[in-house]
C-alpha cells in the first residue's frame, strides 16, 4: 500500500479493510481528468504568483499532462488501493518527479480540490444529459407532428374523458421534458463558480490568485466564501432533484406505454427489437424497456433522499460524510442519461394503432361535455346543460346505446328543447377535437403551434 498523504501526523495506518472502507478511489476515479485539469491550473497560478519557480511549474505541468495522457491512453492504470484520485495523481507525480511533485499541493486541500473536481466533472457531463434530452424531445415531437391529427381518448382517473389527439398527448410529455431541460441548465449555471483556493475551509496565507484559476478553468467567477465552498453541495442536490423529476416523468410516460401495449388497449405496437419475450410463455412480447425505466426512477428518488439526508446534520464546513455524495449523484445522472436514450429508442419506431385509438373514442360518452357546451352555446346555464347532458347519458345507458348520437332528436329534446339537428355533427370525435382550439388545446393547428413552441424553447 502506498504512503498516505497524512502519514506525517499519524504513524499507524488503518488495517487494509479499514483503509479500503474509508477510500473513495473506486468512485472518484471518474474525476481523474478533472483532477489533472485543476492541478495544472493551480500550478500555473502558483508560478504566476511567484510561489513556484517557473521551471518547476513547467515540470509539474508536463508531469500532469503525461499522467492525463497515459490514463487516457490506458498505459497508466488507476491503483485500486490508492485512497482517492487526488492522492493517486499526486502520488504518481511525486514518484516520477521526486521533491518537485511534492510542491503541487501548496495552498490547496483535498477539500477544495474535490469540490472543484466534482464541479468540473458536472460541467462536462451535464451538457451530455441535456443533449440526450434534446434528442429525445426532438424524436417525440417528430412523432407528435406525425400524429397531430390522430384522434385518441384522453383520460382522467384512467377513465375515458374527452377526445384528444396522440400529438397532443406526446406534446404533453415533451412539455415536462423541456422543463427538465431548464432545471438542468439552471443548476449548471448556478454551479459555475470555482471553489479552488478555499483550501481546507479557510483559504490560504499564500498569495493565491483565485480569479486566475477560476478563469483558467472556465468558471464564471470564484466562489464567495471559503467555508461555503467546501461545505456546499447544493449543486448535487439540485442535479439529483432535476434527475429525480425527469425520471418521474419518464416513469409516467412508460406507464402510459405499458398500458397502451396491453391487449386490452392495444394502442401501441412496440418494435420487436424494443420488446422482450418470456422463457416459458411462447406468445409473450413484453414492454420490458418501459417497465425497467419506470423501475429505475426509484433509484433517482432514492439518491435524492440519500443526498438530502447526508447533508442534513453536517456541521460546517467539510466532513468526510461528503465523500458519499458522488456515488449517489453519479448514479442518478448515469441513470437519467441512459434512460433518456432507451426511451427515445423505444419510441422512435413504435407503431401506433390509430384506428383502435379512434374507435376507443366511441363508447365512453367522451362527447358528453361537448353536448353540455353545445347547450351553453344555445344559451342554457352550464349547470342546467350539465344536468341535461347527464340525463341523456343515463338514457343511453338504460337503452344500451353507446353514444349520444344513437338517440333520436325527439328523444334528446325530451331532456332539453334546445337540441337541434346540428348536435349530431357536433358530437363526432373529430368535431369535439377541432372545437377545442384554445391555446393548449388538442385541435390540430393548436398542437402544431405547441410543437413549434417546444422546439423553440429548446
Ligand atoms: N475523498 C474525499 C471526498 O470525496 C476527498 C476529500 C477528503 N478530505 C479529507 N480531509 N479527508 O470527499
């Protein structure tokens, strides 16, 4: 086992099992490239401030550059027995450069270092999630456009409610995803501050230039308060929350898909390549991808609770508990990223059974609200119109009729004299949808406007 960074103070090292317990290398090795980037900026700044002679700084910089290149090229492997990525990289540097390697950590602590690495990593990883999200929304909006006129039942309480279109339904999903996108970018904008120079918690007596390192590393500005810099994990909470909300969205969409794929609904026919079979039941074609995405939303919710609970009782400033932050957030971000891609793959080529969707608009009295609004247009107060339409529905049920249009005009007039012959056209599903052309509604032109608006917002 390599020498630890704190061996000067503590003679006895934890036993192997205990050392491994407190190590974080298996999780934070993902931060290798960020750690090197941070160190190179730190070294450049130490030289600029005359804390390090420039020839030494050059050697350190070259050493760090080599380490990054070798890690990247696979010629240098992360030592699984190292304590964390920071000590591993400093260790390799010192092994190779001797005393020069020992100069890199001046004015720095692993506390500001890990806060920096974490933010640098998120600044490159979160845009990948945002990109995945854009591709998913674009794919869904294409499908929405294709089906802007495909009539289907809209549901409340999972009971047929009013006719809408598939385009309207898919655009509803996208509205949620576009808000998710906004949440991720907001979090990204807020985390764009550089904690380097905060030291362990109280900065440094060395004349560091925090503006310089912040600028070199592409941050908007250095963080304001050194204690906050090492204690703060708001950015992790915000991103875990954005991921949890996005996963809850995907989970609900998947629930729609699972329902639609059932024999009872048969609204969607998933491609064979995006379905799985059964080991015993030869006939099965299961929507496993949708179910698994729905299942994985549990992790994202759990990770958010993990992080909130982790932070809740922590005294300021840094505590080792914080080491647990990365595993939870990495898992949430990995999960949301892959689930967005899988959901897109599943939806891209899915076939919608539009005939079946349309015929499901017959036989649940989805036109009843339109009958009531028809009467309102004829001057009847809404409450009376609601009652008249409800009585008509009761009449239909008693007579075994599936739609209001199956009743004759005379029969309708027994419930309200204001019914005229034009009621029959007004009750067709196409007419019900076309009439709902308010902003936000399911009418074709309006859905197209929503789709364009959503594309713009991205
Ligand atoms: N592995 C640690 C983490 O992820 C790095 C900081 C450790 N600092 C310390 N004083 N033990 O939080």
